[in-house]
C-alpha cells in the first residue's frame, strides 16, 4: 500500500474529531459538491478542503492537485483523510499525497455515497449512509 491505509467514514470522522490537526480533503468534482452535497464538519470547528482529483467535465487528472492541496493550507505533516464518491479517486489522492511527502494520508474507503445496491442506488454504505453530518446546496 502506498499510503497510510483505508478507513471507514465513521473512523475518519472520529479521527477528525480527536485530532485538531487532521484535515478532510474531498477530491470529487465541483458538480458533485454542488449537486450531491459535502461533509459538514462545522460541529468539529473545521472546514472541508475541496480539491478536484479529476477535472470536470473532462475527467482529466488534475496535474496541480498536490499544489492546490498545499495552497488550501494543508501542511506536510498533517493527517489527511481523502474522500471521493466511492473510495477510488481518494485512494489515488492518498497515494499521490504520500509520494509528495504529505500526511499520513488515508483513503476513506466507502466514500461519500458508497457503491451501488442491486437497484443501482448508492445506498449501501458511505459517509451519507453512516449518518455523518453533511449538507447540500
């Protein structure tokens, strides 16, 4: 594994609550943040850092990803929890951050919405299904 590890959404939230230096980086797209929602860390006194791993609508990998994470104020030695829709893009982001000397970097394995169920709905697992705080614009 090329990053610190995979954690569940509930474990990530607990770590964010317990460690004042821990940060959540949501790597989904602007469209996902706007239309699907974002985690809400207000009760923890924190803001979610939003940096696209892949650009919308092209899907091209953001070649400035690490720089944009740094520009958002994330320090090299902070624990970083990366989140995407289902845990795939965030795994790549965690590996990239680790390779850049940041972290420890973790992947939130179930993502914000989790995988599809038998009816092709994202209602099996993930941040939202776990009942963690989130908001929608």
